[in-house]
């Protein structure tokens, strides 16, 4: 399968996942999920004598086990699903078309 198609399919599926962490998601009075905004936590890195500040370094979790980061990413996924629900039929149409064009194995 073509790598860009796999990426598109994966992102589409992630955006459509159900919410497992409802308590950590903020909603307004109408029930809409608020856009997630990552906290800025400055992290100074020095490489070759140059200093660089990365405010979002805290989101790096190579082990994929930090509950705070996982909750933030889940919030992002849920917000993306909410914002893209109007185009859900288009997503399904595109997915069906991509799968239909795949070479038989």
C-alpha cells in the first residue's frame, strides 16, 4: 500500500475514535469540546554552544506512558473528531475510493 494513503487512513481513523477519557475534556454549555491548548513549559536545550527553548518539549514521551500527555492527545483527537464531523461522509467516500483503487494482493 502506498505510504501516503496509509498515513491518510491512519489519521482519519484516529480522528474518529470514541472518547475514553471524558473527565479530562472541557466542554461549553452546548456540549461542544473546547479546543485543546497545550501548556507552555520552557525547556532549554544547548546544542553546539547554541541555546534553544522548546516550550512543548514536555509533550515528548517516547515510552507512550505519561498519563498527562496521553490525556492531552486524547483531548486533541476528540476535538478533531468534533470539528471534522461535518465532513465525515466525505472521509468515508474518500476511504472507499482509496481502498477501491488498491491493487489486488
